[in-house]
C-alpha cells in the first residue's frame, strides 16, 4: 500500500457515480488519493439509484443485491470504508419463476438442500448437470475471492493471476470454451423444454444472453450465487441506501462528488491520461480538470466517445464488433396493497409464451416491495416490472409515444394475470425505455446490464479494467458484468489495487 502522503500527490477523476465509480472513488479517497467524481445525473447511483413519486420510492433498475454476506464483496468494501452495511433481508426464494401456462412457480430457494429438492422435482433427471455446475462454482468462487486480474494486461496483473491459482482451479480449465447449451447436449437435456426455458430465462437476467451463448464458467456462478452462504438480498429503504453510504464515506475522506456535471472528453499526452474536460450543466461553463488517473464508470462504447480519435485503433475495432447491447422497458406501478397476492415473493419472473422471445413483454422480471421496507406508504406497494428490448428499435420507431403506450398497456395486462390490477388499485403508472435510460444515465443507446457473457467476452477474453492507455481505467458492467452491484464493485476493487500498487 502506498503511503498517505505519496497517495495525496496523485489526483484521480472518476467519470460516473454509479456503484462501480463511487466504490473506486471512496476506496481511493480512503487511501489518501485526491478524488473528484463527476456525474451528469441529479442523484448518484446510476442504474442502482431511485426516484420518488406520490409517496412511492422506485428503484430505477437494480432491485436486489449480492455480496452482503460475511466475506461478500460489499461486506469487504464497507468494512474497509468503516461504514455500516445497509439493513437487508435475504431473498428466499431469490426468485419465483413461472413458465407458460403453469400456476405454480419454480422457487429458487436460498437453502441449498431446499433448492436441490426443488430442482429434482421440477426437472427430473437433471441432477448430474446441476452437480457439475456446483463443482465448477466452488473453485471459481474461491479463485475470484483471491482477486485475480482478468484479463491480465501487465506483468503485475499476471503475477496477481498466478497468485490466485490453486490446484482445484485446474478443474475449471477444460470448460473454458464451453457454453451451457453444449453441457445440456452432453447430458442429453437440451430437448427438455422446461429446463432449457428456465435456464434461458435466468441466464438472460444475468448474462444478457441465453443458454446457447452463455459461457459455462460464468453460468456456474450466476446460477449458484443465490444459495447460502451467499445469497441475494432485499435492501430496506431502497437501492439508494447503497450509494448514499458510499457517498458519505467518500465525503468523510475528502473526496468530492459533483452532480449535474458532464465529462466531455478525456485528455492524453503521449498515451498517458492528463485530465478531462468537464461541463457544468447549470452554468454551461467548461474547464480542463487535471488528473493522474481517469477512472471511467461508463460503458465501453461511451469510453470510445470520450476518447474520440485518441482511442487505439485495435481497441476501437474490438468495440465496434461487439453485438448490440440490450435495452430495457420498465414499468413502475404504485398500487394498493390489495393488489398484491398473499405471501408474494419479492422477486418473480414470468414467461407468457414458449414461442415468443425472452424479451419484449413476453418475459417480465418483477420486483415487489415488502410492507415496511420504505418503498411505499402504509397500505400501498410498488411493483417494478422489466423486460429486455432491442434498444435501437426505440430510437428508430415511427411514433415513440405510441410505442411506449402500447408496451405499457401490454405489460399491465400481462401483470394483471397475477396481480389484482383493477383501475381502483393502481395509484401511479410510469414507464422507462432505452431512451429514458439514455437521458438519465447517459449510457450509450440506453443499454443496460453490460456485455453478453459469451465465451468471447467472459473472464480471460473480456474487457480489462486496464485500458491500452496509461492512467485510463474502465470500471462497471463492461468489465465485470452480470452480477449487478457485486460485479461492478469487484471491478472497482481491481482498479483501486492496480492503481495503488502502480502495476504498470
């Protein structure tokens, strides 16, 4: 670790106050660096922020958190920052998944034995498949807990990677280039429609792509992390609690957060970061902010825009070749508690037609507030339902408002098959599209969730936190996607440790 005096001579600009950017900023400030964070939004948190309407508090995007358990990434970070963890309740089940035409869900229980019994009942004959996933998850999780740098881009990164390896890590090597679909075929399970559909639905949530495309080693983590001793958690208050506490730690340690400030360009001299151009949205004033390091909590496409013609040609070509990122259509409902069925789990996933896509309102991921959790007035509740959608379609449609209204009406009709959404139970309705996310988060095309976790973009083949430009770092869901706030926090920790140890 560098000394506080030497750290304070290094200035860091963080672009974007999402969880990844805030975490990197707070950890660097804690280590004595001079840190400034700029974000164009009104509130910090990015896609894990909230907004309020008529007494309701709605989570913008992310609605559940991993990594709060002892030893989890958020637990580690909050301990280092010396701030209390937010109050949270484990999600059990983490999700209730409804397949088309079925009245009873597939409950993903936190208790490993309960989940084992559930999947054996729901998918007879599939246990060898699940056991292999478990056998891959354990060494993969232990490997990740030792904080390797993937993909390595320097001698220091490679040393960190070698230090993280153990004999059991080698068990995962034969599956490096495998997909979930290939494993299903190997076990003769590919034509099990219920199992394949369930996996497609869950993997789409985490990896942005279905079982045929999802890297097997990534899926082993995504499909196992909801079981104890890990788990998914429902925050009390709102998702905003997470960012608010990190912001408080940042301020305590001398870091500065500037909202309503847009970073327009990253400056370089001979391939080394020297600072950024910042515009104050209120006054219109622009200035050059110097920095020894620039940490970009943005999509990799946004990073290309910030670098403009300074981007290395090979890096730029790789970004250009990426498949189109997903967008999201989200509907936010404030309702009477009477609209919520008794014993409704906090998270549900619905597929309405086997022949339709796991997107475009044919599949909805739903989060429901709990009485007393701070999201709704007494006797009320919130329902947030999201569906993946093609982002480009919302920018090139004939009539945006008509399209948005049609999606909203269809979503309410779909949700009405489970919730009691008669008009007198609905207090507030609001919807967000990729254009909404682009406006409020500045993410390119309003994309969400990061890169699809294909073999070509996962782990050793993904985008590194270290860019080809010295002092320019990338954090967020382009470098560690698919695990929500836990994933982007891992990316932040990786960057902080590379900066701190000067691994150039």
